């Protein structure tokens, strides 16, 4: 997934905002909370970082091309970075980005979700792969 595809997909998710920060990273948020980070290092394989459930973290953390996200995971947060081949397919990556968006959205208050046009009554559901 290249920069344009990453940004276009994240923008397609509901109530998202975009900012470039942290040394040029493409940061996507919902309700002011980060759900995806894309960083490109001079044409190298892109590092795409996303939030996951506890179970998905355990499954993905040692998969080829994936790792606990630098900085975030070292602080006990459940974030994965797709950083090298083989990594995830584009379809899998899109699915995990959508799941990250949902995890972060569900952490917002009902009022915030309502104001953003998200379903304020959507129950928190465990995510599976």
C-alpha cells in the first residue's frame, strides 16, 4: 500500500481527520484520537501502524513483516506496525485499519460518537481476525 492508497482508504472511513506530524508521518484520527499512522522512509517499504485488540496483538506481533509498533508498544499499548515484506496483503491491511478505526471510535463517549455521526449506541464488541 502506497501513501496515496493509505490516505485515500483512511479518509474513506467515517469522521476521520488527517494531520502530518512526528517527522512527516501521515496521522489519521477519529474524534481526535489516533487510529492509524503511515510513515515512509525515502522510498523504503512503508511502515503502517494501527491499533489492535489484545488477541490480534498476540497473533500478529511475531508474524513476518509485522512487529509491535515502536514507541507505542513499548508503553504497553496494543499497536502493530506493518513494516516489511511479506507483511499483510492490501486487503488484510485495510481490514485492520477499519478495525483500528472501530476500536478507537468505541473508546469515545456516546456524545462524541453522536456528534461525529457515528452510532452512539454501538456496543463494544471484541474483534477477531
